[in-house]
């Protein structure tokens, strides 16, 4: 029993040890020390345990090679994780649980020796999982017995069986050894043992079907497959399908023939394709279809509108493969081939039977033209916009017929060496194959493979100019040459017709008309250049008509965008005539180039006409010859718009000439007098004579007239020491010579003063300083321009002022001024006697300083409209001021010095910053004095709002959801800010509801606090009556008034009106609308629909509940009804409930547009949409309609079943 004892031991120290021969046990300690006393007994136990060094391992495998429940060579592990296994033992109640890993292996380690039972735990869940993978447990239900010795490693493999084989079967078209397309929609049937059907399915798009076969219903690891499919010929017989027993799947395909005997092929016809085009459908072209030597019965005889034809027939299996040939008929209608020669290909289609049923593309019959027609178009450009626009009024026109034909065309070709060649008659008969009509040239039968070009040339005696291009290629440069329809050369052969349309107008709109070459007509522009003149002769003058002026240039310049071919031409008059032929700009005809010009061959179009400054051009279309143009009066302006025929121009001055003599008081001519006529000046000679040329017309006003009149000349004659002699004369007309003598007898004598204005410090000249004599502009003030009526210093700061002379010893005051500056001295006295010319009257300028700052309104923010004034502290107390704008700022420009600052605006007082109450500034300095504080006794910050009622806490309607009868008004005001001279102010609250725009005083009641004290600036006023607009938006203001302590004449009491506050209109709109189904407490209960909402109202507010119902009475149309009835709900209603009518008892409801409709219980049990509409006051469809809340949805009543 494992016990031991030692007796008769003497007292002492002992070591007790054990020795175990078997390795089946292990001990924590094999010895123990013991101290033993006299007559003492001691117990020493040694605890041991069984040795756990044994193990059991194994794997699950597919027992399919020999089916003997043993793991044989070549059999495969079942790589499946999670298959549960258990090891029971060595005790009856001892059990260890495990599971397979991903490789199918399992193991139990640390086992003691003894008997064990290895069990595979197959419950329903595990069995289902294994079945999903086509396997099942193949061992004994009780498991396997394993006897373990100490340290022994036992192995036990567990068999599993494959339950199903997955067969992937592909059906393809097949003819002998040839395989074709995979066949979808075929039915595959698998037969197993005794011919029983073990699987069936239909092939998918890839021609395959996957079937799972139970192995226990098959023999010899194989099945037989049969195929059936409609529309195909299927040979008899079945296909053997076998598999490796250790594999889960196998694949196979049909071994018997399956062919398609139905021919369905299409052929297309198109022109040959090149880089320039082609591929055009041969619509309507005749074709033939052959099978070998025989025509195919029922085959198409013509290509359709899309150039396609379809062949549908059947063949015998023995005829496979069957070949069909498609070809064009030998002759086609001229409307199809344009009467041109062509070559057509044929197409073969072979039907193998190995393609799926459906239309097959047999290919394309291609046509290549060997000859082609070329059409070229010629037109006259009339609108000067490149591109033919003949289909619009006033547009271009095609070239004419007969004598009206302006352009000849020649067709040539470019050979392989790049040289231009004429067509020989054998190659192309131009005379026979060319047609012409109204600008359209048609060249038929041109060899398609030639590099064809067309050249344009001006017809004999034609007065035209060809526009670019004058040569077009029909074989290259598709865009540049406008090749349309087809082409020639290597890029040709794909169309019977070729057109060249480089000039077809497509912008700004497409005129859809071909154009190839264009021309414009040419004309002659000629004319005269002359003027009427005057010359000094002897002691007087002699007028000349005509006179010629050398160096005068006339030109015509084409206007871009309005002239396609024009060139600039010009002529400049010479000193003397050119006498030799060929020496003129015109060529052979001799012109007198002192005054004649001619521009021949001028292309039509718009030209600007250039003439010398101050000259004009006129025309005379009826002039018989060049000299007959003189005196023409036809208006030309500055353009020939457009030039459409020969033009003769008469170029003369557009100004007048004035001449005459200036006589003094002695009757003799006065020299060196400046005579000015409308701004053009001349100086008299020693005899007082003058000639002024180039005088323009102008408008002037004579004394006594109310306004200036046109076609006048203002003549001024000025000489030192005299005021100008002025007169207003009539303008005699362009290119006129008029005599005008001037008498200086009555002219006033003058004096002058001059000087310089310079800047202080820099001594730099100051320009733009206005000079005045005795406070008025001097006599020589400017008469026009920016400084009209003023005399100002020039860039050098100098001036000379002229004024009417006075008696000897008299003086005038000279002063100057300029914005932003002051000057020293302020005034200078200058001599004023006749002829005096005082000099050295100089001034020094000082740049103004600026005083800036801002004004703040009471309560903050800028205050506009405040006059801020700076008053000089000097004796003259000069004042300078500025008024604040919207931003409250000011800037006062002042001369240097010291100033007192004040501010003023009605009903306000102001505090000036103490440090700047008196401010000193230096020249050019800017001093910012900071912020001036504005104060007022008037009401500020006015606010007004409606006041809600207090809830009565009576359990009923919450009165806080309604408006009371008063308005809260609050404002701030400080009577201490009342300006001096006024009594204490009064404050009146006023309202304006918009009725006639009138303000009405309201009785204001002070608001008191809990202690009964008035709250400053807080009042209530009665709400205006609803009839007066009290329910709507209205305005509130506060008016401040105070009497003068000493009444002025007339009285000027203090009066101030505050800014307005706005009280919002009452808006009773419902919010927070909810709608729910329910039932009453009655027995039986009655179904209800409850609606609730929130709103703030007064006694003039009303509500109604509206419901959108799919009403059966109107064909289940959705209709909005006033569900709450004809009487509106009161202002204190926030809840409403509808009891649904009994089944079969409809109720009459009124729609929102007033229509009565029967509504049933079933209608109200459907899904509904609910809203609450509100109204303030009396309904008016236009001005005061019902206002609908946000809608809410109510689900249909659930079916009680």
C-alpha cells in the first residue's frame, strides 16, 4: 500500500530517502532530514504523481484511394480547421477536447499512461459544416481505442469521405476536330448508375454549367453527359465524364458535334477611305450574292439607305464550311455614281457553323472612283466680308454670263516631279467635259488619281481685282483649299463629286453656299487740290481764284474689315507741273501735279479719305472731266463708304481766309498788331496789313443776344498799351476770302503789372496762383479752358496782369490766392497810368495747416452735420470751418497761426478737448485735436416692444401666449444737457401706424419697481386700436421740447425728435404643430385625430385646422379641407380634436377653395397631411389671406387585423 516504517531507532539526526525503479511516477522530493528525540515517533510521507509524458496525434484524411478506413499512400489530408475531436481516459470521467488545425492535424500531449478512446465529435452543426464542403466522417461512431505506455507517442488518423463531385461542363459548337463558340442556353443532363439522372442545368454566357453530383448515385467515378439546345444541329450520343476519386471537381466538354446551319450575314457598301474622307454608304447600289457558281436564291439585290444588306438562308451540314461572295452589279444608276467611272471590290463570307446564331458581319464592299466631277464657284464680293453671302439681301453675287463673265478658270494637274501640266485631250477632253453657268464651273470625268489644280485669271477687258487665292488644289490642303465632298490624287476616289469651297461664309452665320474664287470691281479715284487765296500786292491786296498750294497730301486708305483688296494711295502737290508723260503717279496721262491727282485700278470697298488738316473733300458725280469738278458740293466726309464706281473729288480748305488793314488814330496802318480770328493769329506788317488763313467757324454771341450763334468769327486786334479791339463777324463759308479792316481809334489804353510767386522756405515757384486787380480778374484773363475767366501763374510762378489805365498817380490793388495757401503780402499797390508796365511785384506763399478730429454723438458713434469752426486769435478774427460727414470727421484748412475751436449743431452742446480749445499750427502742419463730445437733452436709444399677458395659473389657457394691451417704451435722456437759455424739457411719446402717415401722442405711464419708484426712461403706452393699425407694424418716437427762458423774436423753442423704434406686427402663425391618432374613453372608443400647436396671439387672432385627404369622392385626388369647420377657432385655442365618422357614413367637408366634398372614414384612415392656418383680423384673399404652418404627416391607421 506504499507504506514503510523503521523501529528501534536511537535519538539523533536522520535522512530518510526513497528509490523508485519505475518511471511511471514522479516525486517532488526523494529525501527528507529528520531530528529524532528519545522515545519519539515521526511520520515522513513522500507525495508522488503519475508521469505525463505520453501523447496522441493524428490527422483527418480523405479515404478515397482504397476506401479501407486507413491512411494509404497517395491519399490526401483533409485540410480543414476546426473539426472537433476528444480524447477520453484513462479515467471514465476524464476527457480532453481538441480540434484540427488548418492542415487537418490534431494532437493531445502531456498524457499519462493508460487506456484512451479517440472520438470525432460530429453534431448537427459540425455535420452541416462538413456537408457544405462535400465531406462526411468515415470512421466508426465509437471512435478509436488507444493504449498508452509511459512516454509513448501514439498516432491515429481519422478517415473522411468525399460525398459529392462538382462537374464543370462546357458546351461548344463543334464540327469534327474543329471547335467554335461557347454555347449558352444549352441544357446539360448528367446520368449516373443505372441511367438515373443525377444532375441537370443550363449553360451560362460562357457556355459552361456547374453541377454537383452525389457519388453514392454513380459508379466507377464517372457520369454520362447529354446536351440539348434549340436552333442548332446536335449529333446523337453522350459524353463520358470521369474524375479522380481524391479530387472534389472535374471538368469536361461535349464530344458530339453541335453546329449552326442558319446563315445570317450582313454586308455593307462604302466608298474607299482616305485621310480626307470616304466611307460613305453606297445607299441604293445594286449587288449580287453567289454561292460557288450559283446565285443564292432570295439574296438581297440592293444595298439599303444605310448602305447595308442582309443575307438569311440555311445550309446542309455536309456543305460546311459554305462560302458566299457579295459583289456590286456591273452598272449603277447615274444618280448613284454621278456618271463617273469606279472600281468596286467583292466580299467573301464563309459560314463554318461554329459561330453562335446571330448576325455576322461579312465585311464591306469598297468603291474607288477612277474619274470624278469637280465643281468650282466664282463670285463678286460686294459686302467686303470674305465669304459668299449671296442668299442675303445686298450680299454677294455669282459671276455673270457672256460679257458679264469676269473670271476665266483653267484646270491643270501637278505631275510627280512637282511641275504643273495641262491635260492632254486623250487624258481629259476639257472642251467636252466642261460646263459653265452663272459663276458655276463644272468639270466632269477628271482622272481621280491626278493632283488636280484650278487657276483663276481675270477675263479680257474686265475691270476687277482677283482676291486671294487665285489657285486652288483639289488634292491637298483640305482646309486651306476648302476641299468638300471628295478629293483628287492620293487622297481621292471616295466621291464622284468634288467641290472647292474655301470661301464659304460660316461666320457669324453659316450661309451654306460653296464659294471658290472671288473678285472685286476696280474704279478710278481722281480730283483737284486747290484753294481761294489772297496776296499782298503793291500797297494793298489781290485775291486769287484758284491758287495751288504745294505739299498738300490727299490719300485713300482701306478700312480694315470693310475692304478686302484695297491698297493705300496718296498724292502730294508739287511746286511746279510735271510735263513729261510717264512721270506722274497715274502713268501715261500727263497730270498737273500741282493740283491734280488720279488713283486708277482702285478696288471697291470702304476707304478713309485723308486731306490736309483744315481741308475737306467734295464730289461731283456729273462732272464731265477732271477740271469740271471745281466747286463740287456733294458731301464726302472722311470716307468713301463704299467705293462702288469712279469718283471725282474736289479738295479745298474747310476754313476761311480773312485779310485787311489795321489803322491807328492818325489813319495810317499800325505795325506789329496781333490780329486773332477764332484763335488763329497773324501780325500786321509795316503798312498795317495782315492775312489770316485757316480760320474755322465758331459760335459767338453779339451784344444784346441771349445765346451764341453758329458760323461766326470773333476778331481781336491787340497792341501793347491798348485793350484789344474786338468784333463779331459772319463766317463767309469754307474756302472763302473776306476783307476786314480794323480801326483802333476808339480802343481803351491799358497798363500792366508783373511779378513772381514763390513758396516760403524753398523759394520754389508756385504755379496756378490766381492774380486779381482790385479784387477782379484782369483784362487778359483766359477766355477758355480750365482757367476761363482767370489769370494764373505759369509753371515758373510768373504773371503779367493787364488792366484798364487810370489817371496819372492812381494805383490798383494786386492780390493773389490759391486753395490751401496764404500769401504775404496780402495786397500790393501798383501804378495804374496808361502804358505803365510795373515789375517786381512778388508774393511769398505759405502752405495751409490743417486741424482735424472727429465728433462723437451722445451714446457713441459718429455725429454728422456738426460745424466745427477755427477762429483766428488775431485782431481780424478770421473764421475757417468744416462740417462733419457720415463718419463724424472734420478737417479745417487754415493759414498758420493760433485758433479757438468751437462746434455747433441744433439741439446739441459740445465739449472741446481742453488741451486744444486754443490750437496753434505751423505752415503745412496737421494737428489732430482728438474727439469732440456731443451732448443732447433729447431722447436716445429709443426701444419699443409689445408686452405679453401674465399667466393666470388657473389651469386653463396660458395667457402668457397672448399679447397684452400695452407697449413697453424705453429711452435714455439727460435734461442736464439742455443748452443754455432753455427751461426744463418735456418728453412726449408718439406713435405712427402708417394711417395717413400721422404721428399721434400717446399717454405714457411710468414703470415702477418693487419699491414703487419710477424706473428711469421706462414707460408703457396703450396699444393703438386694431382699426388704426395697432395689430400691424408701427413706429414709436420720443419728442423733446423746451421753452426759451427769454423768448426770442420770432420764438425759437427747443425741439428734438428721436430716432424711430419699430414695433413688430402681431404674427399669430402656428408653430410646433403635432398631429396624432388616438381614441376616446367611450365604450366602444371612437377613433380620433388630435392636433396641437403653439402661437402668440391677441383677441383679433383666429385659427383653423386644414387636412390634406386622398378623397374617394373626387377620384382619390389629394384635397386640402378646412377640417375644423366654418367657424374659426378662437385666439385662445391651441388644441383641437376630430372624431372620425362611423364607417359607411360620409361627412361633407369644405375644401379650402370652398368646394363641398363627401369624406369617408376610410379616407381619414389613410395617410394624411395636417397644418394649422392662422389669420390676424379680417380675411381678405389679396391683402390678408390665411397663413399656413409647416405641415406634418400622419401615418395611415394600422390594419386592426
